[in-house]
C-alpha cells in the first residue's frame, strides 16, 4: 500500500458514523443486541477495509509512477460492465457499497435474540442492501448514463415507456411477454379438456405411441401457479416427455380463482379437486389403480387426498411421485419468516372464514411479489435497471413468462393451508388435521413413492423434501429419493436433451434417517433425473395396451382442445 494515501479526517469520520448508525439500527430492533466483542471486531475490520479501499482508489488512475496499485476488481456481476471499472468514482462507489453491504449483513448475523426476529431482521437488511445498490440509480450508474448519452436520450425514453407499461399491467416485466401466448407457443402438447367444474379442468393428452401402459398417470400441479410449467415448450415439457414414454397422461388445470370462488376452502380442493380428478381418471381409463404425481403444493394436495381416501378404505393410486413438495413443514426455509400466529390470524380475519364476508381472495400478484423478494437482485432490481434505466427489452424466456402469469387463491383455502401446515405442521401429526371429515394420517398411504428434491431450492429445502419419506411411514420402505441440482423450478424442468446439471441417487435405494446421511452415501450422475424417474414409473405402469383412439370416454367426451379456458384466465 502507498503510505502517502491515507483517508482525510472527514472520510474517517464518515466511516465511523456509518458504523455507528448501522449498529444502532440493529441494536434497536425488537430488543435484539450485538455482543460488544463482535461489534468491536466488525467496526475495526470495517475501518481497516475502508482505509485500504480509499488508498487503492487514490492510486487508481494516477499518473505513471505515482502508484503501483492495479485497478481494483469488482467481484459482483451488477458492476461487471467496463464503465464501472473505467471510472474511478464509480469503481470506488461500487466497492464502498459492497463493503457496507457485507458489514451490515455481518452485523445482522451477529445479533443475538430469538431466532425468528433475527431471521426477519436479516431479511429486512438484505432487502435494504439490494435496493441501495448504486446500480439501481441513474445518477450513480455509469453504464446507464453512457447509454443515455450514446443513444441521445432514446434509452431513457424507452425506459420511461416500459415503466408506464409495467405500471398499467401491475407487475414488473421479467421477459418480453408479447412473444408468448398460452396455447400458441407455450402449453402446446396436444390434448383435450374432458371434464370441468368450478375448480379445475381435466386435460387428457393425445398418445404419441401406438401402445400405452394400462395404468394412466395423473399430474396434480400447484394451484398457486398455472399447470403449464410442466408444458412450457416441446423440448422441456415434462408432460410431453411422459406421453412419449408411453403413458396416458391426465393433468389438472386449476381455475384462476375469482370472486365466485372466494368462499372455497381446503376441503373443496381435496374433495372436488384432487379426489374428483382421481375418480375421473379411473372411470375414463377403466383402470382400477392409477399412477399419480404432485408438484409443490400440488403434492401436498395429492397426499392429503390419498390419506382421506385411505380413511375411506380406498387405495386408488398404484404409485405417487412428489416433486419439490412439502408434507412435513418442520423446516420451511426462508418462507418461515413471514408466518406466525399474528399473521395467520390477520389473514383469517380479512380473507378467511372469520372475515366479514366469510371469504375473499389472495391476489396472485402478492404471492408473486413475495417469491421475487426472496431473490431481489435477480428477480427485481436486475429488471429495474435493464427495463427502466437502460430502456432494454428483457430477453424472451418461457419460464419467466410463466412466472409472471400469476394466480389468485380463495382466502379460506389459503388460510387453512397456512395454519395447518406452515404454522402448526398438522399434516404429519396423525389425526390432528381433519379434512373432508377424515382425520388425516399420511402413514395410511401404502404405495411406492418417488420423492424428488432440488439442492438449491429456497421454497422447499431439499432436506425438507427428504423428510417426506418419514412422513409416509406406511409405505413399507417402497420409496426412492432423488436429488437434483439447481432450484425449485429449474431443477425440476431439466430435460435429458439439454444435458445440463446433475442428480444424486442413494446407494441401493437406501433411505438413512437424515438427509445429510443420505447425501454422504449418494452417487452423483450427470444430466437430468427424468430418465431415472421414467424407469421407476415404468415398473408401476402395468402392461402395454393399444392407445385410445379418442380422448375422454363416452360419458366424458371432449369439451375443448388443450390447454383449455381456465389456464388462460388472468389474475
């Protein structure tokens, strides 16, 4: 370090003031406190790094011979453009911001107190840190300023137009939504709607093989999103892949809730949703048993429905596949931050059965905003900068188009789900939750189960998905757990042809008591987990028979072509 370059007194005072302000803010929240030794160490380390940063910045850009420090590198993709590196003030500002951000997060981690307030404090700090980035403001973003100059203001004009457009549509554009249309270039696998009620349409997909397995496959997707995450494009469609494997595939397409559904509860989604779909697939196919698949909350709905049917003395499913789904809500990851008794009670009094209207709607945009806030830099500020400061059209991406196509939920259904799963974890307590008049016992579900988890999943942590094996204690060990790379969606939608990522399979299908113990003995395999699942499902699909020539049946003829009307309804 060049000894001549030291902070001026006002720089030192500013750095000390920042540390004091940040510390006081954290110490004053909910009675939380920072231990004095940790606080002293953080303050000392902060001043040391800030001094080094100032000294480097004094050398950066000096005449030849005045300093021998190379231009400092900024290890953050928000500041990867050469404009940040070339301008000394912008480079210093970006690095100072990163130092401040690291210090605030370390302060949040050092706070002592109850676990949930600490987690909420860290979440709040993360949101503030993400919002305060100099990249998010035109005056401090050299890349956006240069583009404004070189485009003679056209980038600012385009950015303002995109801001107005997003305000009108009610959400931040994450992709060019004009390039996609449900039924035209997403959700295009050929099929027909063969049944509909107030909750869902049942889709029956056209076979792509001369023969199909005698047991059909029913997929229950999440109702908090639209089903076509399983059918984005032909190349990455899990639905099409299953059809190509010789299965007759049926899919539940949940209706986007409107005011006419504001009174519906969890029992409705089980009885008139999942159970009705199971009965229909049995009746249409003529098969005594069927294979089933549930994705995310669709897996929770499916398992609950099968437990209710088991209480009634029925075992209609030959197998069950659960994809990134919760049954045991002991550890719900970052989503646990938002849920406590006060929050659930507030929902029950506003949109739940205790509200003045005995119901209401949870708006889809509220859920979408919550999930985006879990990754603010990637799913919020990245698009603020690109769309508005630079005036760029976000690239076409089918998954992000689906992500922006939000769905409403009936308030009573949502409130039951919050209280009995996230708050009280009642589904894994035999007989505690009563659904459709039946005390739920997941252990009564006696069938082979394939459980998939994603290693970087922030919605359903993979070790929580692994606990599904214990929750389904009645399956007599007929379980297979597979772990995929990436997150909640990208890990699931990973077709073999893409040759991306990898997956882990346990030794000889064994299921140790804990997820960590399982991973220690698991073997990593390159590529998609889909072929592993297809081989497992084939063993439970029965003999092959001639593919049906017409969709539906005599009693359930086609109503319209897939994807149907329900999936096209906007929130």
